[in-house]
């Protein structure tokens, strides 16, 4: 799980560095960073947190929608 998260953060750092180095306008930079559709972001959040969801008993009976919401909130909290 941590390797996947680390790769994601490394990739985002590279994109942010590119934006800064090449003086990409703010509105374009925001569009690039927010490009990923909301549903895909939720899927990525679930994937990054799947170990916790699969191993912790508190999440065993949670619906898919509940896990999506929790994963999105957790990812916003961690960043």
C-alpha cells in the first residue's frame, strides 16, 4: 500500500515541479492537477486504503458507498 501511495505522491511532485519550472499559468495548473474525474479519484482512494478496509473489522460490513466516502475523506485528511 505504501509503495503505491509513494509512487502517486512522487508523480504529483514531478507534475508540480514541472508546473513551477515552466511557469504554467495558475488556471491551467489547477486544471492539470484536478484533471482526474471524481469517480476515478474515489476508486484510487479506495485502492490506496484497501489494506485498512480489508483487514480492520470495523469496515467488514460497510457498503461500497460508505467505503468510497471514507476513503475520500481519509485521503483529504492525510494530504
